[in-house]
């Protein structure tokens, strides 16, 4: 399935639109959902110092907030696989956006650390469910233009992650951190409205599909693939890759502002550096998904990202100074491998049902793996009162990513591996 066969008009080579007939409304719904997937994370991390002063918690709490996104996304991904058996992908996307909006409003009114953590989990749970639904929705509605739609989706994803760090600190200074944190609920609410319109205009029950197969057939196919996904070597390799890459990205989202301040810069400059990190990854998102779909495998792209990340971390630690933006930019180029990995979910499946199972498994189990890096990074710093042990953790993580790249050269789809296992 490594080919993006769209023409310039978004049609398949035979001149027809993909069999599931995705249109502009669905494109807008997918992109608005993508915008919301990281707002809950990057709108909070630059404000943690100010919120901590108000709610009376210290820097040690950053480790808690650093591990919340991957942990919550992991649970949400597994729950999504179960929920898709009862509800349609479109329905889940709409409800997840509503939950995200409600969580963002409620956590802005938190009065203590426990409340802030609980309501952040609620917000992230909505975003986590939405993240799992997008790859199969793209395959379902745009089977002939997966690379192009994935590029658009990931650009929107990065825009949503990039903007909050640029403005939340200034907004908090002008109108308070609570309003600065809660106003992003409007974006999630807009995403929910779009999916509700999609379901209404489909003129069929929310749980039904526009594909040719019946709901019972799709449910049976998902259940069959779900029983075998645990034994798929290709999916496990992608899961390990996703976990290591996501862990490094959440580590940077959560800890980069603190590391920048530790080098003598201001908190607002730390927020700007987070946005720079994301901006570089956004540029990669313009072309990487299409490249992934055209290449036989993504091993070379992953290897290049590992080298860039290693250079960025070493220079950031040893020679920050006025070259800080350069090193953060290199880190952004290295961490942009997350764009590659998210696209690879669709290269490891050949049907919407396979994409749903692969997406849920990779983001679920991989999410638990991703908890390790951001949580351990802070704990090691606290225990050793230095950054050396934390740096060793980063090196181990990059080595794991590199090893998965080698194995990725021989990946197969979940459907292919399931067929082989069923034949035995």
C-alpha cells in the first residue's frame, strides 16, 4: 500500500473519486480535529510556572504533566478500539471534540493541583480518542489520496501545537492564566460541530459507514484483526517506534521551556523555542507523508531524524548561547519523525478496519511506552541533581528508534500477517 495514486484533482487514476466519496466538509472536519490534538498540551506547559505559583505546586509537578499526555492517549486509544464496535468513527470524532472542549473549560477553573491534573486528563482523553479516529477516517474517505490528506492533516496538527506557546504567556499576563488556558475550548467546539454536520448530511445513522461493506462485516473484520494484531511483528515494531518517538516529543514539549530557562533565558523565550521546534516539524509535514507513501520503507527517514536529534541535543547541552534557536531548530527537524510515524499507520494496513486496529494498538500500547521518557527525565534530574542521567536516557531512546528503523525495512501490512497466521 505504499503509493499515493491521486491525480492533481484528488481523483484516482481511473478518473473517479475514491469509492467512499470524501468531500470538502470532511476535509475541514479532519483538519479542525487535527488542530485540536496538541492544543491541550502546548497551551499548558508554558504556563506551568505561573499556575504553580497560584495553585501552590513546584517544578516537580512538571513530571506529572509530562507523562499525562502519553498515558492518557494510550488508555484512550484502547478504549477507542472498543467504542468503534458500537459507534461510528464520525460519531466518536464528534464526541471526542466535545469532551476536549468541556475539559478545557473546566480545567481553567481548577483550584488545586489534583483538580488540574484530573481535568487535564479529561481534556487529553478527548484528544486521544480523536487521534485514533483520524487515520482510518482518511483511509475510509480518501483511499486514493492518503499521502496528500495525511500531509494536510499533519500540517494542521502542527499549527495547533505551534500557536499556543507563542501567545499563552502574553495572554496570561494580560487577562490571567485561566482565560488564557480556557479560550482554546472554542477550537474544539468548532471541530465537534463539523463532525455533527458530517453525520447529519450523510443521511444515515451515526454508526453507519459510507463504504460498500455492511457494519456487521466491518465489525467482524476488526475483531478478527484485533485477535491477531498482538502477534504482528510489523505492528509491534511500529508500536515501539511510536512509543520512543512520542516519548521524546512529549519530553521536549514539557521540558524544553524549563531547560531554556535553566540556560538563563526568560519563560516567554522558552515558549517561543517550543513554537520554533514545532514550526520546523510543520515544514517537514508538508512533504514527509507523501514521501512515506511513495518509498518502499521509511528506514532512511527515521535514521536521518535520529542523527539530527543527537546533534541537536549535544549542541543544546554544551553550547547553547545565542545559537539556541539553531539547536532547537535541529531538534525540531529530528523530532519531526513523529510525522513519518503517524503516516506509517496507514502503510501498515490496507483496509479501513486494519487502519483502525493498527491505529488503536500502536497509539494505545505505544502510548504507555511513551510515558517512560518524559517521566523518567524529570525523576532522574531530581534524584541526581543534574542532567547527565537524563541525557543518557535520551541517548538510549534514540538508539531504540534507530534499531526500529533497521527492522522497518521488512515491514508488512497487518492484513498480510493476519492471513499468514490464519493459514497456519
